[in-house]
C-alpha cells in the first residue's frame, strides 16, 4: 500500500528533525560521524516510522522486528530515531559519546533502549542480521530483520559470506538497506576501491535487489513493501544518497565523514535544516 | 582461600584395573555429548563450517537436522550467524577446527559474541600439535591466548572424554560466551563417572609436595606419566588439572605454590600468552615460587604422527619429568 500524503509529510518532517539532532549530537560530542547519517535520514525515517515493528511497548517481546546498524558509525541518526520512537530520552542524545553514556560511539546492544545489537566493525552486521532472521524463522515468529550497510562496507569480505548464506537459507524475512553515497573515509569510493554494481551483485548472490533514490521516501517505502512481499529470498535495497544531505558544506565530500562541526558551523547547519537556532 | 585442597576420589578417576585405559578423542566425546544435550534441550542449535564429520557435529545433525546449519567454508560469517541466532533465545554451539574458529574468525568473535555477551559456545576441534600430519597450517597453537584475552569469554580445555562431556554441560549451563578446546587424537580416559567439572575449579589428581605439575588437555596424561617417572627418582609431584583456564582456580594454584614451592606447567600450545602464562599470572601476583613453562616456545609445528610430535617438541611425560627435575634444582638453590 502506497504512502498517503500525510504519511510522507510526517516522514519528511521526522527526517528533518533527525538531521537537526545529528548535527547537535556530534557538535556536543566534539567528534563523531555526521555525514553518513545525514545522508541516511530519509530512508531510515521511512523504515522506522512506516515498517519497523519496534516500540516502547514491544521492545522486549520476542517476536518484534529487529534492526542491526551494520555501518555502526552512523549511529547518531539511529539514536535520534529511537528517541523519536520514545525509546531513548531526548536529554540522553546530547550525552552521545560521553563517559558513562548509554549512547556509545558505536552501538552497544541495549534492549531497553531498543538497540538490538553491537556494531562498529564494518562487515559484521549482516551476518548477525542473517542469524536473527534464521532464528526468527526457526521460532516461527513473524518478525522481520532489517540491517543497514553501505557501499564502503561492501568492500568487506564477510558481507559476501553473509550474502551467500542468507540467500542459501532463503531468508525472506531479511532486508538490507545499503547506503550508497560513493564516499568513504579516504575519498570517493569509485577511486579508493570500486564495489561496482551492488544491485547486480546482490541479485547474482540470489537476493531480490533493487536500487532507489534514498531520499525519495515514497520510493523507499515501495521498496520496503516489495521486500515484505518477497518471502523466499532476502531483499537488498540499494539506496543512492548524498552524504551530508541537508547541510550544504557537508554534502558529497569525504571531509565530513568523521568530523564535528564547530559552533559557527552548527549554527549554519541548523539554519539550513530549518531549526530555530537558540 | 580453601585451607585444604581436595584430591579426587577413586570414583572421580577412571579405574586402572583394566590395564591400559581406553583411548577416546575429545572431539568424539563432544559429538556424543552434543547429541545428548540436543535431546534434552530444544534451545540448542548447532553450526558448523563444512567440517561436521571431523568436529563430530554430524552426530547432532543426523538426530536434529532442523536445528543444525552448515555455514560452509565461512567461519567469520558462522560466528556472526551464531550471535544472531543467540539473539532469538537459542544456545548456539559453533564448531570448526580451532585454527579457523579462533584464528580466522577472531574479530567477529570479539565484536559480535564477546562485546554483547552472546550465548555462543565455540567448541573447536583439531587444536594443538596432536593434529599431526596436517602440519603447521592446521596445528592451532595460539587459540588459548586468543580466547583467554577476550573479556567475557570462558575457556575450557578438557583432558579426556569424560571431562569433555562435562565441559559441554558446563558450557550450556554457563551464560555467555564459552570456548571449549578439543583434540583430534585419541587420548587416555582419566576421569571416572562421578567426576564433575565446575567453572573456575581445578582438581588434584595425585598429591605430592616436591613440586606441582599443572596441566590441561592432552598434557594431563603426560603429566601423570611424568609423576610416575619422578616417583622412581624419589620426587613426589602433585599433579593438578586446570581444565578451566578462564576463570582459573586461583585458590588451587596458590595452595599448590605454598604446598610444593615450585610449579611446572604443560600445554600443547605456545607458552607465550597461553595456559602457563595464565598460571604464572596467579603465581606472580599471589605467591611467587620458581616456575617453568613447557609448551611450544615461539615455534610452529610440522607434519608427523601426534605421538612423535609430542616427543619431538618435549611435551611427553619423560621430557616433563626432566624439566621438573631441573626446576627442582632452582627450588633448592
């Protein structure tokens, strides 16, 4: 079922708030990764608002959906979305990366907060998500497992071990969303180590793969609906995005992969993101 | 600290009356124990990486095909898959050769199993020199180091088939990650039917006060041979089994240091960072006495029959006895 106009508007509104939180959080921490999550905010908001069956009420129930942030360094946006869902206190967002905070620099499993798994080392997430999907099927649960990955992470060999096994086991309850922004730490992905056509690769591995504009919430929603309807093979959604989306000076550059904005840069970012600057 | 360290009773040790004790490989005992565990507990799931015939998980597969998944030759993915399955309430036993389970897959074991403290039991076979003819690429001599260094990981190295069955039970009952080190070669049955393995507890198999030989795995049988040889030289050795390396039995090690005044460790593994190092840390911190560590000393192995290799690298009973006697001289000086 296609998104209603109201649903699409709500997702875009939340994505904007998430982007504001991302720059505030990374600024407050004085370090972190703003570029990736700014680029992912639209498809992540679509997933979290419209598809992922996770809430304060069901966060500990066995047959809830599960989510693994494979590219764990993009967790600022993930935490902001968990705050949107009432699983993380808003005050805690500004303690991101501080000593004693539950919001670690890369996600640490904390079911109370809705954080299903620990990630941070690229390549490890998809295997875990496949294991969760296998376990859900073994337990006859209706739950779905969603995992994020990225073009850079697709350079890790373990991703393709996981892609092989998930297809072999026919894990129709597993969906990976690959953030494809053509940027990695050292520069453009096409120059550093080109992973080429990920849709073709996932298809060749036996997945149901599609490529969408990762900023088009209607297209992302349609891809997520198609993934649900594909029950005999796992689904891959290659989401083409612009790193740093919404903050002009962070867009399409590797310079803002892992750098925090200063006070002045924060003010400009929030202004561009339409936030009331205090 | 316990004032009196108990010595195992007759029923906790295998009967010696039938002469040469039966030899059984710990991996074979693992396959049987896993099958029985699976019969009792529906939450047990088993993974293997294309070595189920060798690791003996095939015994479980035949009985419970719905709870067995072959991950193919992809050990890192197997460990991640195990962690994911554990998130769905399963107790997951993941097996391969020790080389691949702990070496190739070390990083996912750290990131996806130990950091989130998942209920994954890594039971790896073909550890150590006694892999034999396959040679140095397959003789895993660094796995104890790689596993004991990880926070939250428990490390158990059973000495025989009875202790292996106990290790499997203990791994199931102990929450969180556990590593169980298993061997390819057939080894003597040392323990009796009433033997119980407890987490963090060692045992005295034979008492003596001249020096202590601490061993685990296949080296326990060699340590007992060494104690017989030493007895003929009027040296009474205490032999302790420390199958549980992490957590280790601090009380028993300190008691043995006090009682014997010297400790020799024996392992089928690199001495750097391995079993002997774990014992030495306790000795250095709590009751320093002269020590020596028998094991592989900064060297890889080579192809050959297991028993030849054990002799060649000085891990056999007679070599242990000689090293013990040399250590005794340091004690007296």
